[in-house]
């Protein structure tokens, strides 16, 4: 439990560093993004094949991604922001999937 608190604190600090700069100047803090990528890669290894990710941590991880995309919509040059956001999303997939079912799809139901 203590490790989760420490990881969430690191994520909170990185979220603040990244979003303050994005919102103020629409610039990506490359150092903070690299530290974020490292943290998420570490989480992917730690969580591994576990089927559960704490709800609070899940919300914080996806919040940052959605906020980065939102900030990209409010600039004339969104490429750097979008590259950072989608690079982050690729790392989130290591934790959350997508995991595809091996069974045939049910008609009318999306297959994830």
C-alpha cells in the first residue's frame, strides 16, 4: 500500500509539472515527459499480468492523457503535444490493454 501512495505522489508531481507548462505556454516539458514514461513503464512491469489496477491510480493515469489531448486542441501547433500524448498512451496500453477476445464477436457488441 505504501508503494501505491509513493507512486501516486510521483504521478501527481509529474502531472503538475507537465500540465502547468502545457496550459501556460502550450509547450511540452520534455524532461517531465521522460520521467512520466519511465514511471508508467515501471508500473507496467509491477502490475504485470494483474487484472486489477487501483481505481484512483487508473483515474490519475488517464486524466493526464485526456488533458494533454485537450491542450493540443487549443494551440496552432499541436504536434509536440500530440506526440507526447500518444507516446504516453502507448505505454498505458501495456497496463490496460487493449486485450482482444479469442472468441467470435457477438453481433452488435463492440469487440475490445
